[in-house]
């Protein structure tokens, strides 16, 4: 039986550990916290998982909270004007629902499941020296802990990392009491509010430790008016700042947030980090090798909501690569091939899209966002790109591709309008003739 060590108990580490465990591998999982410590700690993320990522959980029968979590049916985009109005405001419909489960709920639950199924859990913050020691007794070490000393083993890939500093200052609040959007009161949706030159506010329904909740998530340009959460340690002050910024920059969202309350004492989070792609193979002092997983090697800003999705897809890709490899050694060539398989199917499209969204939008992107308010197919395609970011390559990045796509949509809309407004054949004839029941032809024919 092959022995594998998984370091890190987040989305990717736990999904991999549970998937390998189900296939008969002997798995040791290292976590720096117990399930109870995770469950009662601070929120860790703003995860919204779309259908393709959720399917990986279903495939492993890990979708424990699917019936409880709100079903997110759309992605809404609003663009703020200086006067507080919304010149652009639309809702794209998802083909399949998305969901957000507080990682405190999910990771604690999955950790409990891993132990119940016979897995070995080591509660200890791993160091490079620890992994150097363990490399003698495990066939493969997977590093899925994206912070701290272990990340230093993985070299930054400069060719794939255009940023060397954080591009947004992040501030999160989990709340109860957020009212519905009056224009779509029955639709659960992620709302993306773009404030040009300032940042973005996202709202999203979620399941947390105390039940149904909503997440308020500011992304501010560093040094700008939203970058005010550094050093704010009091949760009440954090929420007060969040609401004041909503009142100033997104008054339509503030109107439904006046009476919100934090879900619990650990319901706020603030920070920043630089987006980066790292090389996938880490070298230990004794010569052993480890393979980086998910955000250890591909870390994107959460502006596109891809973190947990990418983690789930990376775990699924690595699980497949491990199973296909059989009893052969997990050498450097295999590690690089496993990463490349993930990178070209998932990591690269996500990174390209996220990096594009972090910059000032070019004119053709502004045209696309504006057109989505006039043409529902454009809004729907943009929304479903969150589930399949590779689709953006067909129309989003190149001005000519965008123009061709909008011309195609406009033409289709004009044709549909012409058909719907044309008089019927019987009405044009003016004689009220009905088709013959047997032949389908009118008697005059």
C-alpha cells in the first residue's frame, strides 16, 4: 500500500486526502488545528463554488451541506457612478447553481470524516525540517498549506507572475439580516459592485456555523479610500467601517444592509497578498522532493472568486494523476507533468482572467459589460464564465473577438425581434383561413 503525506487541511488538501483514502491509499494528514479549533475560529475565506468544482465533491460523496446551503442562481454586476447611481446593473443566470459553505463548517466536518474513516491526523504545524524527515518514509508528500515557511520551498515563476505586490486590500464580514435586492427578491445571487478607481464590493449568500448568512466583501485598491482595515481588530468596528463604505460607494447595497449583525465573534477577516504562480516542485535539504498543491503554486486574487474552485479542480486533477501512475516512483518528471496537466486545463485560464480583472478594463471590456445590460445572452455567458473561465478566451481578451461576438449577439437579437413582430401568415392573408387538419395546408392551397 502506497503511503502519502498531505500537509494542509484546506479545500485541496482535505479533498485529496479523502479521495486517496477512498481509493485505498495509506494517508497521513497534517493540520495546524483540530476540527474544533477550526470550527470555533475566525472565518478563512469568501468561497463560492460553481458547478464543476461542486461536482468533484459530489463524485467523492463529500457534498454534505448541499441541501442546507443557499442555491446561488446568478451573478449580478453593477457599476457605480460618482453620484451614487448605477448606470450598469444586470443579472446573469447560471446554468447550474453555485454554493458557498463557510470553510470553518466544511473543513472541520471533512477532518472529522477523515479520522472516522481511519485516516491518521497529525495536529502540528509542519516545518521544512519535518518534511525532510518524513520524506524517508512516504512515497509522496503533497504540500497544500499555502502560507508560512513551507511556501519558501517553491520558487516564484516570474514568467507567469506579472505582479510582485498585492493588488487589493481585502475585508470580509459574515452577517445575518441582509435584505434581498428589490429588483430580484426571489433570486439568490452573487453581486459584484464595481466602483471605478476605488475597488469592488461583493455580496454572496452562504451557509455558516449559525445557518444561512451573507458575506460582505470589499476589495480596495491599495492606498485608496477602501484601504482602511489594517490594524482594525475589533469585529464591531470592522463591520461599522464596511457599512460606512457601502453607504458612500454602493448606497443600493447599503439600503438592504442597515440592520445586519455579525454572525459570530470570528466573522471578520482582513488582509492582502500578492498574486503569484510558483514552480511546482520543492526541494528538501536532504534531497527529497515535494509537490505543491493549489494555492501553494497558483495564488490568485479573489476578485474572480476562483480560489476554492481552483483548489477543488487541482485536487481532482492530482488525484487522477496519482491513480493513473500506479506503483511507479513519484519522481520530478511525474510531479512536473501532474502540475502541467492542472495548469493548462485550470490554472492558466483562471490566472489569465483574474489578472485581466485586476487591471483597468480596456474599452472593449467596458463595451462587453455594458452590452450585458442590453443582451441577456451576454450577461449569462459572463456569469457562466465563473464556472468555466476558459470560455473567456473566446471573446473577452481581444478587441476583435469582443466586437465579433457582440455583432453576432446583436444580429441574433434583431432577427428574433423581427420574427416575433412579424404578422402570421393567416393574418397577412386576411381571410381567417385555418390549416386543414389532415394535410396542414389551407383549403385555398
